[in-house]
C-alpha cells in the first residue's frame, strides 16, 4: 500500500494512549462527508472512557484507535479535558451524529449500509423508523451478523455484497471495541466507503433502547441512565471502567509532570 492514507490530525492525547480529534458535531458531519476513502476505506471511531481503558490495557487497541482515519470524542470526561486544554469540542455520541449524517445524506443523496444489530427484527424496525424520520433516505443494505465469528466464506460474501452495493456510509454496530477492530481489519477488504462504529446506535434508532433524558446527557450522566437499564451487562464498563479511567488519568498526569510536559 504505497499511497498516503489520510488521517485527521489528533488534537490531544487521553491517558497517554489515545489521540482524539476535538470537533463540534457540525465539524464532524462536514468532515465525514469530505474525507478520502482511497486507497483504503475511511474508519471513524467514537472514543469514550471505555475505549481509553481498553487502549491502556491492550496495545492492539491503542494501535487500532491510533490508525483510524478519525477518532472523535464520545465521552463527557474527555470533552471536559479537551475544553480545559483550550479546544472547542462537543461530544459526538452515536445517537447525535447519526441523525445529523442521515439528514445531510438525504440532501446529498448518500447511501447507507448497516452491519450489526441483535437480529433481523431490530434491522427491520431500524429501516422503518429511519424511512419515517428521514424521508428519502437511501438504505442500500443491512446485515445482522451471528453472535460468533464469521467463517472466511461468510465474511467474503458480506464484503462482496457491500462492495457491490457501494454505500457511501457503512454503519457498524456490533459493540466496542469489537466493531472498531472489525473496521480496522476490513478497511482494505471493503472499498471506497466511510465506516463508522456506532455501538448501540442501531438500538436507539430502532426504538429498542431508550435514550437518556437531555438533562442527564448535559450533566454527563448518560452512563448512569444506561447502567440503570442494563446493570448486569454494563456495570463492569461503567463502574469498574470509571475507576480505572480515573487511575490512568492520574497516572498519566504524574508522568507528564515528571517529564516536564
């Protein structure tokens, strides 16, 4: 791969392991519609506290996030960190940026492919809701992968279908950091598209998962709302992960002080 691969400049680093792009939501939308998708497809990661913890504990994830075309901020603590460092930035959470891209995509005639979701029923509800909410949206295709690794033949078949349909945007919702790793591993197999890892974004737009009240989002408490809905599944991510993030943040700050940064 001799051609230069475009990568959006990282504005600051979180916990010494993940560089992120400080953008507003408006800037985010403008960039995903203009970023190059050759010689490899573009990959857009939404980086929140769980992503930072994963990268701090596993060098593969740190490398993966570092290699993405764009690493946008999806976490109130990281937004606060960016603003303290003088950047104008907003949280680019999946439910917020997806709607903005859908609306702009209708205006531009863009096409979308959805890879993820719990099952075909969720994808059917997703399609219905999107077509009602964004009249004229062009959905090229959808695929709900099984809860097991795909065989080589299954993976090749999906890639061939996506390449044949040639969507402008490929939305991947199979959970972080699995979805980001999938995009990283497929950026050369799937051609000329913008891949975005959006986790539970499929469920929000399908109506199978409630969105936190606006006041909780503004207060940085969306994690608490989601934890209350799925405590058994999410307690490690939000409780244990939250304490780890605080520890790694303090650790990184001490290192910066000793290095005189």
